[in-house]
C-alpha cells in the first residue's frame, strides 16, 4: 500500500522505517529508533508515507508536533489508507487541514484507549480463571497449553527446566545467607542465561551477547511470589481471590516451607545491608581489632620502618584521641599471626555447637497482607457503582472470612535445639579462609585490643589482649528464643 501511494504521487522510495513491536500509543515518533533517524535528517526526503494514521500517531499531542514539523520543513505527510480506504494527504498550509488532522488524531487516540481497556479487561478475565494472560515470561517458566478444571484450554506458565533449576539454586544461595551481589557474580561467572536472553530464546530471537545479571534483578526474583506460581502486580504484590487465596498463573518452583525460609533469609539480608553498609577498608580483622583508647576499629595502612623498608600495618585513624595520647600502630603480619595462634590456643579445643531450628506455624504475615488488601479494597469501594461495586464487596467479604479464620489459629514458634558437633573451633578456624576466620571471631564476640605504642622493639604480643564478651554464644541465642516465646 505504501509503494502504491508512492507511485501515485510520482515519488521514488529512498528508505523505510521499520520499528517492529513499537506502539504508537506509547511511543512518540521521535522516540522510535528507525523513524527518528529520518526525522532528524529532513534534507534526505520530501514525503513521509504511512499505511494508516494509527501507524503514525495515536495522540493528539504527537499529531500536533508532527504537523508542526511538517509545516516547518515543508514536508508532505501521506496515509496510504485514510478514512474510507482512499489515500489521504494532509496540506499544512490550510487551517482546515490542521483541524481535520487533529480530529483524526483524536479518533486514533480514542481507539487506542479502547484497545487498551479491552486488553486489560481480557487479561483480568483470564487471570480470574487462573490463566496466564500474557506479557514478559518470568525467569524459570515457559508458556504451555493446559486444559483447566472447567474443561477449557488456555495458557499456563509451566516450568522451564534449565532456568527453573538456576532460579532454585539462586534461592538456595539466598537461604544460605549468600548476598545478592555474590549470587549475581556467581550467575555471571557461571554463564547462566539472563532473563532477557531467556525470553529471547523462547521467542526465537537473537540473544544479546552483552546481557548481564544485576543484583536488583536477583533481589526481585527472590522476593517475588512467582516462585510459588502466584500472579503478582508490577509492584510484586500477590493478587488474591475473593476468599483471600492467591491467584495462580503457573507451576510452583518451591514449596511453602522453602518459601518461608527464603522470606526469613531475605529479611535478614535486608537487616544486614542496613546495619552493615559496604566498606572499602575491610580487612582480615575488621570488627575484631580495636584501639585501647577510643575502642574504634583499626584500619590498614603502610609505614616506613627504621630500616627504610615499607610494611603493612594496622593503625587507629580516629580523631578522638586527645593531645598527648598517641594513636597505636602494629605491623599487620605479626598481628595476624599472634591473633590466629592465640585463638587456637585458647578456644581451639572447644567443641563446636550448632543451632537446629524446627519450623513453626505463623500466619501473621498472611494476616497482615490480607488486612492491607482489605484496606485497599475498602478505599476503592466508595468510588465504584453497579456490578463493579458488587464484585469488590464480594472480595471484601471473602477476605474478611479468611482473615477471621486465620486469626483463630495459634502461633506456634519455631523450636531451637543445640547440637554438639564432632569438630572443634580450632578445626574450623584452621580450615577457614581469612574472611571465615574473621566471621568465627565475630560470632564468638572476640575482641583484640591494641595497647598504647611503646616502641617498635616491644613484642607485639605484649601490646595485644584478646577478650571474649560471652563464653557461650549459642546459649545466649537459646535464652533469647526462650525469652521471645515467653512474651
């Protein structure tokens, strides 16, 4: 149709703009990759032909801008199929043509909004029936045809073996308290297909060779109800039926117990991020080695020794030392050797213990979520009329009934049991990495204090003192659990 229109006006086609999968309703002409190249170089063409107006714009504002551009650069805009099916050319030298242009643009905009509303209604209908309504395919899934209990066939998100296994491993790492950043690095280093390339494979498109995982994507995957096959909003909230139960759109990749453990681990990771921001000066004894005067962490540095050699040191950098109170400095290598040897000597023979936790039953998170949904529906109800109001009222009644049922169920706290292991703290310490050794000492609340400087010839061991704030951290944890259960 475009080629025939070009012949009718006696023109020669000099190029095409093929912006595939770009909606005129959402994307102005200057934001479409191929079309923008021609609009930015108006000296390379005289006439711009579209098949129909809705291929050009679906907005009165976009049409006004396009008309202003054509009038300024003296360009002809032609629609191969205008009203009635015949070719339409807009002459921007006439006020009447500009009015017709805006009227047609208004009609295109109204039609576009109608299509959006129709699609939203169709999606809502499919979702209410438990069907997948389309859109970006979540990682770990693939669209499959399924026969539903009502006897009708529709789309469903089935498990995609390769990516589902990757997603489950990422979940297992999170439950093991691996940070989102470390999981992101693991995914990139292992060459795991990214969500974008997973969708490209399913659609039969070329993959992006530079696509990478990000910690933000990993975090959103871990927090999403999609892991259990739930239908979720763009904000990640699970959509629920009238009785408060979640609407399903796909297979569950994990069971409820794993989901509970994942939620707890994600909450703990969030607390750790807030309470312990990243540090660029982290070292092997950060949080363990402190100054005797200000009790602040010692930091690494480099010092020139009396024999003109340079050595790494731990030093206090705080400004809280008063006049005449020197800041202590100790050599790094000798300090590390003393701390490691002192730990093994004093605590290496002690048997390690481990806390084993048995899951409890706690519906309070679901109760809180249902209350939020009930509040949201209550705010929407006064603005609705007719059938829509009846549907919302029915949902509120169903949620209220489910809420009343859950509130009657008791909260059974998790049980914690202390088990003595076959290994000692010395075994674990010797086998651990530098970061592992630091973590063990932090878990045992061990502190090493650096005394005041009295000259470099004094043995470093005479300036260091190792103390422990509590002799049995596991027992403290058990006591805390018992206290919480007594409330």
